[in-house]
């Protein structure tokens, strides 16, 4: 018996010479470790496959494909359609008071007669009130109620260029044309008719999108 042999051990565990017994780890543990690793991998693959299926059925796959092509999905924004324009009155529905704020005699009477030929309803024809008499340096002033600023006043404004539109506290629908120092004559009837046609059918404003991009 060798001196390296522990007491009480003989037979196949007896150490002889300079060689030592090779102690091997039981193979059962290796199988358990391999089984655990394989199970973890299987669970991971199942989870990844589940996520892929969710993306396909919820549209995630489409968004990913769009992103890979360099495009962004756009969410629709609120409607920006312009409001319908107000219906403009016909010239016969516009009652015009013509006032002369210049030193030229008979100017208001001549202009009122021409406006009547063009279909407007004529009211008062007189010299301008003191607040405007000899104080209108431009072509003229169109004066009316606030409700007339986008209805009757623009219609009357097609008959002469360079006028200034103002609103006052009146309640009625009639409007005033106060002729100023630079007034020469009304616009030519054919030009006024074209301007009135354009005013009645304005070009639609270009549509704009307020949609948000999901990039």
C-alpha cells in the first residue's frame, strides 16, 4: 500500500505509484444544465415569435416597413376647410347715399345718376356732412354698418377704385358714398361688372394639412 492511500481505503481506490485517481463529475448534472439552457432558449424564441405576430395583426409591421423606406405615417389633423363666403347683395339691394365732399358743383348728382343706371338704389344726394366736407383727400369713403363691411360696401367698391371703407354705429342697411378730392369718375361699366363677378365667385383658398407625422 502506498503512503498516499488514505487509511481504510483499498481495492480500486488504492493509490499505487505516482498516479492519482481521476475524479469525474457525475454526468447527470451536465444533462440538467443543458436542459435548463435549452428551455430558456425555447422560451425566448416563443416570446419573440409572439411579438412578431402582435406586430403583424396590429399594423406594427406596416409602420416598420414604412420607416425602413424613409416614409412617415401621417395622422389626420382637424379639418381646415374655409368657411363658405357670405352671399353678396345685388346692386339693386344696395341703397346708396351719395355725398359730395369736394368744391366741384353737381358732382354727387352726376355720380348718383350713373350708379342708378348700373342698378343701384339711390337714397340721399347732397353735400357731405360737416365731419367730411372738404376733408376727404382721397378718391372717396365708403361708410356703412359693421354688417355691411363684407357685403354691401365691397359691392359698391367695385364701381370705383381707391376708396376707403369704414364702419359706423348705424343700424340700417344703407351705405354712404362720400366723394373726395381725387375722385375723377366711376370705373368703366365693363370693368366694374368684371370686378363684381370676381367678387361674387372668389377663388377657393388652397387646402392645408394639419396632420401630424409619426416618425
